[in-house]
C-alpha cells in the first residue's frame, strides 16, 4: 500500500499502536506483512493505544490504564537518570564502594584508623589517604543527594498521577529532570 501525502498512519502490532508515521517516513508497505491504519483527521492517537480489528477502531484507554502507562514512563526516566549517574563506574568500584566509604568515614573521624583498601588506592594514585577519603565522602554525598532528588521527584510525580481525576490532568504531568 502507498501512503497518502499529509495523512498520518498507525502501525498496529498485537492489537496495539507501535508506530505513527506519514509518507515522509514510510512511502509504502506490504499489507500482508504490516497492518497500517489511517488515523482520522484531528484524532489523537498514541503509541501503545489499542486497536480493535473487528470494529476497525482505536480503543481509548481507561484513566487507570493511562495512569499505569504514565507511572511506567516516569519509572523509565528515573531509572535512566540513575544509570547516567552510575555510568563509568566499574564493577570493582561497585564491589568496594561500601568498604571505601566505611574506611573513609573512619579515617576522617580518626586518622590513626587502619585503611588497607584506601591506603593501596591512594598509593597507586599518588595521593594522600586524607585527600582520597575526603574525595570519597564528597562523591558519596553528591551521589546520595542527587539520588534523593530523583527519588523524591519520582515519588511526587507518581503521587500526582494517582491523584489525577481526568485524562486531561495526566497530560500535564511531565517528567523533567530535577538534576538539569
């Protein structure tokens, strides 16, 4: 089938809209391989919306279904930001994180405390244990603070979703990074 200019189409897979496209994105397709349905002018169709093949119509999601979708989207963005915060951290650093933090805290409280892990790291990096301990604590405080901001923001948005009484109200709930 050939796409008409200026017309939007919904690609349907497993009775759900998986892509919205026009003739600039997909000029033609094999109707035996792809189910694509013309979207009526002025009708708002979203990816994830269901399509009933029997009635050949788009099925509006209920408020509860939209809430679940929005909470999943919020969780996705939250997890993505947490992943960005952890980017570049090696498995070795993750495995020794608690030990590094504990040794750093103990050392800063009493610089006579043995620090076998930090001493080796500091020696290899050519820095003092005191500087390394301070750096570890500062990075930990930044990480925990940012994680708290993200978690609080996620929980706040999810609460707004739960309290929303209409589909219109849900449209106003948009994830914007609190770290930006």
